[in-house]
C-alpha cells in the first residue's frame, strides 16, 4: 500500500492566560513580538504521544493526522482523494493507448514481480508457492547475516564502549540490548518454513481483504477505504513480527515520553522503552522550527 505518509498546546496556553490576567488590559492592541510569534503552540511530547497512541490502537487515520500536524482529518482525506483521482485519470488516459495525445500506453504489470507476488497472496496455494520460492533464499541470507553478526559482535561491543557521546549508563543499556538481540537471533529459527508461512498468512488475509486484483490499484483507493485497510495493515505488521517472537504491542506499551527542560523553543524529550527485556532511556535535545519540533542536532 502506498506509504502512509505519517505529530505535537495546553501548557503554553495556560501560561499565556495567566500572564495576561496579571497585567492591566492595554488600550491599544499591539502586534506580537518576533519572540512571541515564535513560541511553539505544542509541547515536544504531543506528536510522539499521538503517533504512539495511533500505533497502539491500529488507527491509520489517527496516524495520518499525527504525522501531518498542519491538517485535520478532513483536509487529509481531501488531499488523499485528490491524489487518488489524479492517479485514476492518468491511468485512464494511458490505458486508452492514445500515443499521439498521451504517449505510450502504460505497460501491463503481469510480468512485474510485485504484481505476481500480489496475485499469489490471494490464495493459500499462492502463499505455499511463495514459501517454496522464498524459504531457500531467506535461509541462505539469514545464515550469512547471523554469521556476520556473531563474528562482529565483539567489535560492536567495543565500538559502543568507546563512543564518547554515550554516557556510562547508555553504554550499559546498549550492551545489554546487544546481548538480548544475540539471544533472540540464536533462539528463533528464521529459516523455518512453517514460521515463514505464519508470517505470510496475515499478509495474504490483508491482500484478499482489499479485493484488489492489481497491486497498483492501492494507489487509487479512496481515503475511506484506505483507512479501513490501513487499520488492518497495522495489525498485519504486528502479526508478522509475532511470527518471529517479537511482541510489538508489548514494546509500544512500554514506551513513555516526557518533556523536560522546556524553555521557549527548546526542550528535551525523554524517552523510555523496554525492548527484548532491556530497559532503555534516552534524552533528545529538540528545537522548535517552522511549526515543528526537530532534533537539536
């Protein structure tokens, strides 16, 4: 499905209200100063929390709204449908094969790898065919990747320990996470055929749910249809990870965002999470710029 081009005002509003109530009303309204105009209208935690909430609830529409802070859901839907309509018009013109007016007709996707995969996902037999096709390749690639990971494990730990930008606590966290990842890769058989099949079945259900016979038709979905399938897509991603023993919801439920050291257009975003049983914390220095909170780096 087309990339879900997926976020952050109460504290500042209350502060402004308190400040205005403590002075006598001015006789003449004046324009705000540059500093006042630049004051962020949102907290640094607002967008991350909105994204987190949408992911927890498998809410595709809320995720779109969280990513595009400048528009409400009505404006997002309007923009989405206009883009889909342009795609439909473009395809209709080129499908007619009017070379003189519109150029060569769009080539059929019947030989396209993605289209072939899309068609196979629409039946149990097709899923079995994909397992037969992909399992040997995955087994070969996984074997190489795990070998490289384990060979370079010590060097990676040394690199983490020598990173000057990391605190001692952060070095400890990342080291523990590396060991946890190593334990996970050693425990899970990524080359197992049945595990691969369990990962592909949810994707097959999603493809069949759309009712679309062509992969490129996902680009012409109306927004009201896209949000239905988008909700299912978020659930599907979690089910694919679950096939490899990763509980996405458990990780999401462990995430916490806190605003600290907020002063004007600068703030620190404190993040906490638990991944593979390891507690992780990190502080991000943030700067408000052109209506968005961006990394201070």
